[in-house]
C-alpha cells in the first residue's frame, strides 16, 4: 500500500509538471480504453506564395499563406490587404492605390515572419504621331497614330469644344490609328484644344487646331487728307470709310513715313474716319501717309494708296502734354515768356477738351486765359501779380464735357467709376449732379501732367504750386480738393481746383470767373474756408473739431501764424495759435480779425462779429457780412486778403508784416457790406474743402459749443 501511494503522488507531480507521456505510462491503469490528450506540434509552419507581386495602380492580386498558427498581415504605404489576420492556411488580397510605386506585404506568425515584394509594372512605351493636327473650318476629320506596348486611354478636354464631335477609338491596347471628328466651325479666329493619351504612368498630348473660317477683308480706304503743302504740324487725318463684306467692325491705323516708305510709324488705332496726331510732326518736312483698315481677323487688313504732304514751318496747335509759361501784367493779361524769376508758380490745365479744341487761340486757349485774367482782377492778386509765374499745360480728352454722378435731385458720387453719365476725359472730372456743386477728379493723372512741367519733380514742388482745372462744361459747380502729408512741410498742401468754364444763364452766383476766384483764388491758393451758411439755426458741431485741427496744424488750411491778436488777460499781442478767416470766439475782442477791426482804414468793410460760416449759423463767425467765400462776389474780406498776402510773401521767401500789408492794401471798402447773403438757397453740398474749426485762439483752448 505504501508503494502504491508513492506512485500516485509521483503521477500527480508529473501531471502538474506537464510531462503527459510519463504520467500516462506510470499511472495509466494498465492499458484502459479512455481518450488520449492531443499532442502540440513541436515545429511552426509559415510560408507565402508567390514571393513577388506586380500590380499596376488600382489593380489587385492575391497571396497564399500556408501555416499551422495564427497570423497577421501588414503592407507598405500605397497598398491595402484583406483580410489583415487569420489562422492556418488562407488567402489575402493585396490592392495597389493609383500612386503606389512598390513596397512590401509582411506576414507575421507566432515566431516567424515572411514577406512578399510588391512592385509597379514597368511603364508602357507610348508615342503619338504627329503630335499636332490641323483641321479646316469645314466639317471634317483628322487622324493620328498611337504606338504603345500596352493598354492606353484617351481623355477629351473639359469642357469639350462644340466643334469637337468625337474621337474614335478612345481606348485600346497596342498600336492604333485614331480619328478626330469635327463639325463646321464658323468663327474667324483659330481654335485650339488638347487630347490626353495615357498608358500607365506615361502621358502624351495631341494638339488639335481648328482653322478659322474664311474672312473677307474690308475695302481699301480712299479720299485721304491732308495732301499737298502747308499742312499743320498737328493736323487732322481723314479718309472715306471702308466697307466689310462680312459686316465686321473696322479699325483704322494711320501710317506715316518721311523716308519714302522705308520706315513707318503709326498713330493709335481708331474706329472713326479721322484722327489728329498728338505728337507734333516735324516742320517743313515731306511725309508719306497711308491708312490700314483692319477687321481684326486673319487676312483682314487692307492698305490704302500712299499720298504725300508737306508740313508748314509754323506750329498752330498745342500738343498733348505741351506746356507754356506765362507772366501777367497789371491788368491780368497773360503774356507767354521763355523764362521767369517770379517765385509763386500756378498751374492751369483743362479737362473735357478734345484735341480739335487745342488750336492756338481756340477754345482751350480762350477759356484758360479768361481764368487767368479773372484771378488777377481781384485784390490782393491784382497788386501782387508780379510774384506769379503761370504754367499752362494741354491735356487731350477723348470726349468733350464732364461726367455726372446722378441725374436726380439728390447729389450723387463724384467718383468717375460710379458716374451715371460717363464722359471719357483726361482727368475724369465728375460732377455729383442734382443740386450739388461737388466735383471730383483723378488726382493721379493730374499729378502726372503737373510733373511734365520743369521743376515739378517732387511732391514738395507740386504742392507749392496750386492747380486749376478748367472743365469744358456748362454747369454751375466747383470744388477745390485738398490733400497733404506732414512730411511735405509747412504750406505743402496739394490743391486742385475744378471749375466748369461756362455757367448757365440761370446761375445766381456769377459766371465762371466768379467761381474760379472762390475755388482757386480762395480755397486753392489762400487755403481759406467757406463762409456761407446752410443751417441757419444749427450750432457748429463739436465732433468736427478733431479733423479740422489736423488740417489747421499740419497743413495750414484756414490758418496762418503771422497775425497777432490782443490777449486782454495778459495785456499783450500773441500769435501762439493758428488763426483763420473764420472763428469760434464769440467776441470781437477775441476774434482773429481784431487787428483790422480796430483800424479806421477798414471802417468801410464793417469788420465785426458776423454769425455763420462753414455752413452753420450758430457758434461760428466770419469777419465781414459778405465776401467771395460766401457767394463769389468780387471781394475777399480783409482777413482773407491778409492770409493770401501771407502765403504770397512766404512762398517768395519774404516775411509778412501787418504794417506792410496795410501799406499797400487798397480794397478797404466792402461794397457788399450792407447785404445779408448768409444763407445759400441750395441743397447742402459736402465739399472736400470744408472742415471744422478746433481752436479758440482768444482763450488758447478748445472752444466747446453750448
């Protein structure tokens, strides 16, 4: 019994140790019929076939797994596998992405790892011959050949042109002849498109050109003028219109030669049957001249016969961008000079004047000279005429007139881009329309033309030379545009005054000359503020003060630093603040014009504290009841004349003084002093030259309206 017990204990130990075969022998019970345990393999099996795969983009293949254990599968970027795991024998699908370029599929068992190398197929060799074909405008076909070592496809353009009917065949394997089928094409310009031929990663292109439909050129221009001798150096070239059998639009180009036709220069193309040269021809020179009619399509040019003319020895037209220098005499009449030592430069130009209006003594000349003379018929310009050099520069406009922002009663935009009525002028001057007097312009082009004048090579120079644009239009309107940059320095304000050359008979504020004195003489040169009133019972807004102070301090507008005022508190004259032709101080004692109000010389001007300026009737004041800055009368009030005088003197490098000014000032009676024109009878016009006052110079601090 003891022996048996020991054997059973040994059996238990052997079973616990997992040595099944020994336990069965020692403890099996002498060959009984019970189930025997399944033996675990002693060797792991794992293999794959094939060991390599070749897969084109988008294609799939399979690998076979032989195994007696569980396994997992992974693949390089560009490939996917399914399933990704299993056990024993199995099959796995491998799929290549369109961009797959080769990699590895890896199978892992319990302790073994095997792999399959996956590669992209070699690209098929493909050629296209020819690489471009041309097909006539009529319906028809073209062919090309494909030579390829594999499969290929043809992709049509997107969008497909209407004339490209079909391409057959659109796919295949190996070599083939492809037919391109087209419909009738009626356009008179060539059309072009592309076919894409692809085999694997190889791509070729075929260019298809559809030839233009037949074009019939226009007839030959005839009746060319000028001919003969005595032709102006700036002249009008004209001819009889051509006709086009196809009804196409015709453009004409004038061609000129002065060496018998060996070399030709051309004027700009035009759809009209006449054109003027903008650049002056050489004097006393024989030219050959022809006109080319062009309908804009291939084969659509027809030349006229060549005619000959000879220019005169004199010049009678302004050229575009040509300038002249003038000085004015005591009566304001301008005289052309070759040079001048006068220090204050003014620039006059015009907008809406077409080339034919620039003949010497013609409309442009007459209206500009009228504008020059108007300025120097009013004090203080009349007295200081000898300080001014005046440049006049021609600017050709393609159309006559002025653009309009709106046609209703409400003022519209002064931007040419937003104009309701657009006129193609050089400076794009645009009247706001309705009851407004506002006008805008393209200042960039204005500066471009100002820069053609000698010495106008910097903004500092141009801003020292106020600009007057006289507009070829019949309209009571006018605006002076101010802009400045603190880097330009003192008195460096870009002033551009815009004034229509003629006013309708119904205008209540005088003719063109009166408006020019207000806009150019007052705002542009004198940097004066408006003194008229729109809002009789409305106080000047305190909210306007900030913007105005910038103009006042940095640009010098509405102000000057040379007029002393009496400081009652300190019993002394002072000039620590800028002073203006308008003020906020509600007492004569503290007004900017106190200096002149105390002078018996000006008793006839009624210099006092008159309510209203800058459109508002309350809390803001002017010095005299009426002046040019109210309703264009021929009188700048005394404080305004002083300010204009100061700018003239400073520009000339001289120091202004009250004594000097008073010694020569002759406009000491205001013939309009008894009138009361403080209210304008028009819809308010927010002009660019208007702005708020900031400083109360009498109290030396901001004056806040109550």
